[in-house]
């Protein structure tokens, strides 16, 4: 069964990658741009350095990504008033744009809502726990690879 779970996760990864790519095409975001925007939406506001670390990207790579996100009206760069470095900025998402994202993901969200009604609360707790632990395992494996 472990092999079946791994295979199902591989398929899920592929399907979500395809969904994200198609989604990104609709709002003119590259995969890496979408990942960074999602991190800012979920965990922000963030500094560019923190975002680079969470996204597993070199800080120099962030400039182009942030330029595209800002130009597209997805984020704003705000001066950090608490920093002694006048160049320090904080990244904040433009929450007013989120309705566009929600509309694009409505099909998937509706399918997930329908799918979840087929499971009991206890089963959903097990599924949520498994997915959260899988996320942690993925983050740890990515960090391990980054360390070389």
C-alpha cells in the first residue's frame, strides 16, 4: 500500500502542477511567481530575504519575480519603518486582487468540497494529518537537497 500511496502522490503532484500552470497562464504568472505570491498571501507580509528562503530561491532571483508581481498589481513593496536600513522593504499582497484568484480556483474548490462530503469527520482528520505530515516531509527533503 505504501507504493500505491507514493504513486497517488506522484499523480497528484502532476495534476496540481498542470492546474497551477493553466491557472498561471490565465493571470500571466509563471509557476515560480505564483508560488511566491501564494507564500506572501499565506505568510505575509514578508521581507524579500524571508520569501527567498521559504521559496527555496536565491535572493538575487527574487528581483525579477518581485518586479513581475509588482508590475502585475499582485504585490506592493513597502518601506520597513522599523529597519535602520533605508533600503529594507516588506512585501504585501494586494488583497483586492484575490477575488480573481478565487474565481479561477472555484472549480477545484467545488470539487474538493464535494469530495470531502464522502468522508466522515474522523476520516477527514486522518487525511488532513497525512497531508500535513506529507507537507513537512516534503519541506524537510527540499531543505536537505538545498544543503547539498
